[in-house]
C-alpha cells in the first residue's frame, strides 16, 4: 500500500509541475508548435519516470514523434511560401538536423554497446579469476591420495575406491584438516562410531538409500567458507548433476547433506542431493542453526539417511554426542500419497 501511495503521489506532483511549466510557457510563447512539442516531451518524460520498462523498449519510437512533428511543422511553413531559395534552405536544414540526430543516436548506441561489452568482459574476467582461484584451491590444496582427479566425483568411480583423503589448508583452517571419505559396503547406522576418527565421513549409496556418517570436533560448523566468498557464487554446485534428484517436482535445490562449513566442499555429489527448494530454504536453515549451536559446545556425530519411499523419499537426521547419545533427530519428506514425487536415483554395480 505504501509503494502504491508513493507512486500516486509522484504522479500528482509531476502533474502539478507540468501545469506550472505549461502555463509559464503559454504566457511567454503562445505558439501551437511550442505547445505540441511541450506535450510530446512531457509524455516522453512521464514514460521515462513512471514506466521505465516501456520507455526502454520503445525509446527510439517515442523520440521519433517530436522529430516527425518538427519536420511536419517545417514543411507546413514551406507550404506558405513560394520562395524556392527559402524552401531549399529549409530542406537542407531538415537534412542537417536528421543527419546530426542519426549521428548522435549512433554514437550513443555505440557507447552503450561498448559499455555492455566492457561490463561483459569484466564479468568474464571476474569469473575466470574466481575459477583460477578455485582451480588452484582444488589442485594445490585438496589432495586425494596424493593427487586431484575430478573423475572420482562420478558415481562409477566412487564405487571403485574405498578410501579418499582430502587435505584442506585455508586461512580459516591453518591446521590442514584432513577429511577422509570411506565408502562403506554395508548399510550404516548412527551408532557405527567405534572406529570413527574426527573429520572422517563414511558414505553408503545404493539404489534405495544414501547414508552419510561423520564425526566432527566442537566448533567445526564454520571452519570453511562457501565458493561465493571466493567470488564464484554457486557456480560449481549449479553445474553438479546430483546422484539423487526429483524429476517431477518442479524446481529443486542442490542441497548439502552436511552444511559446507563443516567440510568445505561446495559441489561434492557425496554430500549434495536434489531436494525440495521450499524445505531447503525455510526449514533446513533453522534446523542447521540448532545443530551448529550444539556443535559449538561439544563434539558431534552426524548421521543422515535419504531413503526411497513409496511416494518419494524421506530425509532423516540424527545428531549424537561422542558417546552415541542422541541429541537431536529430524525428518523431512518429499512426496505424499496425494502428491507423489519420482526420484532419479543413481546406482552402480557392487
């Protein structure tokens, strides 16, 4: 209501201003030509101020109206005289005005085009620099068993390697945290923690379930920053093809199973799946803040299970302390009997 009132008020003030200027002009130059040109340019100004999208789309057409009227007025003057020299002078004058107008228009268009090209190059350079930063971040700092190989992110490659070690060394994490993935050959359970070192993530995946079990020291929730803080936004995550994703639920988010602050991996398919945008943007943040507040004061075991259901999938969280005592549990569901959801669920031969 406030914006609507402000819009109406601006129109009223604009109308008052037009009325004052119009009366002033009428008293100084009571000519039809001046009146018509005034109203034409008033209309153009009105469109520019209050309907910028319309003005931007039809700007060249709008500015053509006063030019056409100007040409018509000059031609009308020529009709009143038989002085051919005067008529020739008028024609030359019109041609010069049109040439100047066209030349100026071309210069403005070229300047606008150059500005767009410059902005595009700057954006491309920014992206390339960010990609270079991320590339160096991956190849120079993250190490999987002594080398970096993006192909290991593929589901088939995941099936072939049982252990993957990542060494992460950043300004926020000077102690070179080593995060170890261990592919499990059996279903996981929230109490499978007897042999779990810190910063260790167990993964199990098949055609029915995806499980993640991780152990973190206290105050691990904000160890790592997101790619967008490196100037890259969600570039890598947007390009990720999740192993698990809904195919008939409309828009979905590439959602972290464990928030990125714990591990630092923006687009790792072991830790990102396709899930409800509404839940990811509204329910998950509150839940994750609660779990982060728990991790602020004690070590945690983080267990997550995403399992196929008859009508979609169910996401289960269980947070336990270092002794396996449950601290928090949570469940999120996609798909109901009234509104089922079909998931594409990547699998591989065991």
